[in-house]
RNA sequence: GCGCUCUUAGCUCAGUUGGUUAGAGCGUCCGCCUCACACGCGGAAGGUCGCAAGUUCGAAUCUUGCAGAGCGCACCA
C-alpha cells in the first residue's frame, strides 16, 4: 500500500495564479512544444497554423477562443501520439496597423502625410515589435502549446522575399496585371482598398431629378455631374426611339452649355426612374464599363482628397460634401431641378476603418486575376479535398468563389511589403546616338532585383506601393512550413486543420486555398474549422464605443485560464456566436476547485489494490465517447461530458461510495488519473499541476497517452 | 433585393444520422458548516421546444408557409 503524502498547498483552495506561470515554464523547458523533441511514439505529423494575431494591440476575447480551440486540438493530437505541431505567428497587418498608428500620430498632433516614408516605417516597426512581444506573452498565458521556435512574423525577411517572388511568378504567368480600373478610394487614408475592406450599407439619400436637354435624369450625386456629356438609354426603350446612338445636342448645364452625346446601352434600366441617365466614368464602376464598351472619354472630377477639380468651375476645391447642396441650388436657380425624392434608399460604400464614403476613382493598380485561381479552389471543394466545419460554410465559400472580382493588391501605405515593380521615370533617353531601339525599353519592369535601363543607364524607380496584407498572409501555411525547400515543408505541409474566426471566410480562407494550390499544387489543409464571434453577456457585439468589451486577461486573473477556456468551449458550437458571461467563467473556476479537492481526497487515501471492473468499463465507455467527439471536432460536447462525469459521477457518487466501501479506493485513484488525461486539453494547467503531485514530478501529463 | 443562421426552462445555451418521462450551467426556492470541497452537499419548482400545416407507427429534430432576431453579400444611375 502506498499512501501519498499531501503537499501543504493541497490544504488550500486551488490558486491558478500561483500555478499557471510555473506550469507553462515546465512545459516550455521540456521542449515538447517542438514536435521534433517528442518521444519516438509520436510518428505521424499533425499540423495547425495559428492565424497570426495582429501585432498592434492586446489580444481580445475572440483571440482567446481561437487559441483555446487550437490548443485543445493540438494537445489532444499530441496525447494521441501524433507529432503535433502548432506554428505561432504575428501579423504586421498592413493597413490595420497603419490605421492604428495614424490614430496614435493624430493624438500626438502629427500626421503621416509629410513624414519621410522610411522614418514612418521605422516608427511603426518599433511599435509593432513591442506589441508583438506583449502579444506573445498573452498567448503563453492562455496555455498555448505552440512551438515558439518556429514562430514567424509576416515581415520576416524570408517572408518578404517569398512574397515578392510570388508576385513576379504570377506576373509571368499572366495572373497579375497592372491596369487602370475603378478602385475603392478612401480619401482620408489616401489609399485604395479591396472589396473586403469596404462596408456597404443601405442609407436614405435624396434623389434628384434634373432637366438635361430634352431628357430628365436622376442622380444621388449631383457633385459628380459637371462633365457628364453622355446620356445613356436602353436601345429597346420605345420612349426614346427618336434618338439615335451618337446623336449630339447642346444642353444647358451646371456651369453653362455643353455638347451631349446619346449612347444606347443595355446597362440602362428602363424600369428605373425615367430610364435615362448621364454617366461619370471616372467615379462609377458601371459608368466606367459603359465607357469601355463605347470608347468614351473619362475625366476626373474629384481629386484624391475628395475635393472638386478645376472642371467644377467656381466650385473648385470644395469638399464634395459641402458642394452638393450648393450645386443643387445652382441647378435650381437655373430651372433645371425638377423634383427631389427625399426617401430614396441607396447603397453606400464606406471605408471599414474610418467610415469615410468610398470614392470610386480610376487609378493604375496591380490586380490579381481571380477567376482561374478561384476555379481550382472550387474543384478542391468539389473533390472533397477540403471540408468545412460547420458544413454550411461550404456554400458561402462557393458563392464567393463563383463571384470573384479581380483583386486590387496595391496599397498606398508604407506599412507593408514593397511591390517589386519598377518604373522608368522620366522616359528613356538613349545616351548615345547609336541606341535607337527605344521601343524595346520597358516602362514597367517586374523583378525582385532593381533594374537598370540598357539604353540610358537610368535606374528604375520603385513602385512606392505596398501589398495588401492578405497577399502575403494568404501564403502563410506555405511560409511557416518553409516552402519550397525547407525540411518542414516536406514533413508538415499540407497542414491539417485551419481553425479561425468565421468572419475570415471571405478574407483569408479563400486566399490561402488559392495560393496553396497555385504555388504547391496542394490544398494547404483538409479541414476548415470556423469558430463564431465572442459577444458580450447579452449576445451583443463587443465594441469600444459601446463600452461592453470584456478583456480576457481580467477574467484569467480573476478565475484562472482553465476556467476561461472551459467557459469559451462548453456549449459553443462551431461558427455560432458565444455570449461570454462572467458567471459562466466563475462556474468553471468552481469546477477547478472541485477537481482540486477530488485530488486532495483521493491522494489522502490508500490507493493500491484491485480495480473494480464495472467502474473501469464505465469510464472506458466515456473515454470512447469523448474521443469520438474530439475526432469530430465536437469539443463543446466532449468538455461537457468530462465535466459531468468528474463532478456528478466520480465525485458525487463513486467517491461518496468509497467512503463506505474502501475497496473502491484504488479504482477512484485510477479514475482520477484518467480523468486528468481526458480533461487535460481543456484545462491544461490544473490537470498538469495535479499530475505532477500524483507522479512525484516524474512525468508530464502533456505527453501521456490518451486513454481509449 | 439575394444568401446564411437562429427562435428549446427566468438568463445563456446543448440536444451528434427522427425513437422511451426534452438536458446543462447560472439564477430561484427549501434544508444542511456531513472530518475532500460552503468555490460545497442534499432536494425542489420551472418548458404545449416561435406560430400553422404536412410527411411518419413516432418530430424539438425532416418538408412547406408565416412571424420575429442576427449576420453576410449587393455597381440599379
């Protein structure tokens, strides 16, 4: 008979604050976060890539959920004997971080405009590194068993180099082009944005009807209309059959008479308004398309700051918001305003960071041709090479992939990876008379190296733009496994599970699939597990302005990390939003203490002898059931089942029974050990702490064999 | 406008391919400081599973319609 001497600390309630740091250190020192150090039984690799958190602030509740789920998966797989690798990272988060930093500058009474770009870059770099360090510690505090030795930052030199290389390759494969197209322009941030960086909402805007020569036209944007010289109607519109395509006529307009031309195009909706519209190709996507079809002129009306250009005559320099009512007033004075519909519902696009109304502009930018890439991604889903949890997200993924718009990857910000493109500015002037083959001089060169003009020896000027952050993070599973020649790439790529927030279904997931397929020919992962958003106790979105933000650190300090982890997981089904309530966390703190006391009692009793078969079998059935849940990503059920067993079966019934029938004592000791194993992925700290006491610090629960 | 999801006890949510008296946590009520634990123990109340119809031997679970909520997408000037 062995009786374990109780450590003094077991006489007090469980104190997570005292335990967690020490246990994490024990794990880190063991080296087992790095799968290369795991014992030989861990043969088959299993890989998860951590969605790199933005290194521009503290982790929020959503991050804790992501980290918790991924840690549960990793720990489970590790105990099951996999060579489990979870690769951490940090994201420079281009535009996001630049916006955060611009706000900081604003507070200090400074502005990015007018700053030396390199100086600005250095400042943001320093800011980001500090945050990155802070963030890593917060991830540690959550118990993450990720391999820090493999950590990557999205601005690491190799990442930058590989990103640029991909750009060059895609350019050579004709998947990237530079072109003038309608882009989403934020006049505040002075950059173009992709579709996913804008937010559309329905708003009520006055709709004006104006007299335009013999026609009546409608618009919500009178301030763009100065140069509208094309009047468009549907070719089949009988009301206007007397007007022929190409007819010209003079109209009295905002600043005097202009020559107008009739254009017949099917884009004009006969049902809408009067069926007639004028177009502003520079500031509207549809208008631009009409322009393309008929080879029309396009003129910029609004500058990059959102102010009117000289074409606006006396309105020049006015902010468009202020100009609108004045222009309407002018048209009214001239008798050209016919009526106003005050209740018109209109879709307005805004910058997702500052809510400034997006101004469509025409600009030379780099675009990725999405269609051929998206097609392959759809094939992967068709062939069941990629599975979504929950599975209805497959539909959403397909919808997006079937409706791609070419992706604008140029950003006019410094904080990002430079685009390896070079412009010959000014144009080539050959240095000798003999060089006359000017046509061969390329104005734009895409290359990782700085080119020099063969004809005039001039250095090319680098494109000052940087990449959209998703262009590099889309290649993340490749980069973190050292694509294309690294040892890890052979062992750990393709990875297994991509676990991330459901909000990234459009932003990140498709791009990883696309780049994975394009560069490696393989899907970057076979399973996509999407978690829901973490809301406040009443299911409302957390936001600073509402003041309902719950800081995970506050909760872990008060109740312990294990308690928070359980609260995040139990009953939380994939892609369903979670209402985070403090009392739930408190409940699991109580559970931690319960477990503590179970251990305390069990360890104080005799524990050697024969096991009771029926109880062992009952436990085995539970373990099997829980394992099935784990294998099927039903963590919300597995956690609840273990909880119920430990508290209401083991403690309430079996241990109580053992007080009357001491022959059960060895069995309770056995059951406790195995419960610790089942519970470890969910509550790693307390289970490891108890294990250390049980095993006299001779083994780590973290790498024990999962009971099945 | 299109799409997705949700509507189960006072609150927050489970209910894994339709199958016996629908579950959990918190909260409420009653009784207990029982020598592991009051961060605890024992017990109790509480739901016509949004509404309506259908399929079925049988539906919270499948189908349709309606109502309400949330989220996403959207170039009708």
